[in-house]
C-alpha cells in the first residue's frame, strides 16, 4: 500500500491490533525498571530513557487530539505546540519510574480506545501534523506504530531492528524510500533481500542491498551500514535525508 492510498476498514482494524501489540512489547520492556535505569542515557543524543518514554506518551496524546478532530470536525481544545510538548516531555521524564511507565501505558491505551471508537467514515477526514503536512486520519495509525517501533529501539533495552515486525518494516521501507526519492536520495536502487522486494530510487548512485530491518535501521539513522552490501565502497553510500519525512506522494500542506 502506498502512503497516499486509501485504507480499508479491515486494514485499519489490523493496524490498531498491531499498535496494541507494539504498545505491549514496549511497556513490558520497561515495567519494573528502576529510576536509575530510566534516568540512564538512551540511544538518542541528550535524551534519557525517560525522555524517550515521555515523548511516546505525549505523542500518543497528540494523536488522540487528531482522531477527535477527525471524528467531530472541531478542535477538542487547544493544540499542544512544539515548545509546550518539549516542556511536558522534560516534566514527565522526571517522574519516578513506576509513575512514568503508568503514564505511558495510560496514554497508549487511551489512543487505542479512541481508535477503536472511530466511525469508519471519519478515518478519511483530513488532519494536519504539527509540522503542517496533511494526511487522512488513518495515517495517524501509521505514525503511531512508527513511533512505537522506533523508540522501543531507541530505549536501548535489548530491542533490535531484527525484532521489528516484518509488516512494519515493509511499509516503512515503502514510505521512507518514496519520500527519500522525492528528496533526491542519491541511490540507484535498494533491495530488501529477505523480503524479496526492491525499489528503484534514481538513475545514479550505488545499488544497496541487505535485510529489510537492517536497511530501515540505516535509513532511519538508527544503525550503521554494517550488514549492507553495495556495488560502491562504503564511503560512497549516499547521505540520508532527515528521517522521517512527510509521506510522498502525500496530501500537501496546510494552506
């Protein structure tokens, strides 16, 4: 499925189930962690594990806001801007470990409940990301799953790219490579050898191949290029755009 395609009701319900499973994996991984463990550095620069968890919680609440907007057509209260979200992330990250994990679990459960209560027609309503790009409400599910899987890895608690579900990797590669191609990503082709899939990206640059999860880890800036093969030297691999990018082809920007 391309980013701009419609999504069926069955696909939506399946994606909600994927989010619930991903939420469970993440929360189980941090349940019973100590304050010291959650104050330890994550794999993201300048963020502790607590910051990562707080970001996941507040992102889930932001997605709830978007779903309520899609369902009613009216803003469900003031929208949290980037500065306010950054402040809230700092405050939540400082909570005792048990309270922080409970907060994350509650926010994710609230999002799943909101998604399950959405009328079928409301999923096609257009909403806007905080950065200004528009998408149907169903794409919020994709965004949430990407947050969960990526930030579970970022926690540095033993979750690996190899643990990412195959369906998530396949979609995320579609979305990433479509967006990177629009940004002029200087690769000729990318092949996920374990998935039996390949993408023609451009007419110049290296051909890159490897396991799908390894490709996605590298493209998302989470892992090195170790495990990938190319017809060019490793130093010739292209510079990756900032990740994630808005979906391409997408639905435009506000205004």
